[in-house]
C-alpha cells in the first residue's frame, strides 16, 4: 500500500549531484514557501477529509482505498506523459534533464501498477471526476505554458502528500495504512524540486503571479481528489 510519486533516494542523490541542488528545505523567502504558505488553508482542509482521517485512524474502507489508488494510477500514467511532453518543449538542457528524470521516476512507479493493482495503463481506468479534471488541467499547463510551469503544477502533489504523511506520523501500532503514512513522509523530492525552481527563477525569471494561479488550482484539485474519495453519507 506504499504510495510514493516522488523521486527515489537514488534519483534524488543523482539530481543533487548533477544540478548542484539540495534536498534541504528551500530558503524561507523562496517561491516554494510563498506558494505553500498562501495555500496552507487548502492543505489543512485536505488533512480533515474523511479519507485522510480514515488513513490516520486505520478505519478507511479498504474498497475505498483501492478505488482511490486505481483512480490515482490514472493521474500517474498521465503525469509521466506530461513530464515527457514538458521535456520535449524546452531547449534548456538542465530543465530538460530535470523533467526527464521526473518522467523516468513516474514511469518506474507506474511499472508497479500491473503487479499491485493489475492495471497496465490509463486506458482501462474510469477515473473519478476530480482526478480526471486534475489530469486534464495538468495536461493543459504543460502543453500551453512555459515548460517550467510543469514543475509548478506538479509541486502540490509532491509536497502535499509528504506533508500529510508528516501530519499523520507516527502511525498507530496495527494501523493497516501505516505503509501509506511512512511511504509518503519524505519531503526531500519536493524540496529538491523547490530548490530547482529557486535556481531557475534566479537565472531565468518566473512569473510569480502565474505560478500562484497554477499552483493554487492544482492544490484545489488535490483537495477535491481526497474530499470526494469517500462515498457521501446516505440520507436517513
């Protein structure tokens, strides 16, 4: 049940060495924290969803958990394609290398779906409305905006999931969903992306207003994804 869309430890070390980055928290005045701090309210709302609280308490219906992961696979399959699209659209060799590393990380993660969930691609998945709209939005961003915004639109899922894992830690003994909590409680991949954005903005510039708009919309989709993952209570 481990879920980790982020880079593996080996991938992170390679990125840090290759691009002279750090997996430490980005500077407090960085774009990474500016985007997060403005959207902390959405993060807290996500933490209080029935799905996340069910993970924390170990009471989430396993059928709901399974359906969520299958729907999330739809996002991840398309996410890999989106990283590849963004990489194909940039002439910056460093940005291209970073985007391709993220593409390969997603592809590696997606290769686990056939074994764990018995699905090989997105074609046979009926995604939730929230995840389909989220995926469509990401695709629009990577196809229409400067390729650097591919990282901006992906950053909410990178850091929000790690933040949720941290808020739920430590998992209670015997919690069926402890692997989800521990598997997501690692912000280094998000921090590395934040430090890359910081360096890129320093040398090339970035539209902070546009970045905020893209990031906030992605955060809202993250909330919608978790909020609609559990069935609505039936009326008496």
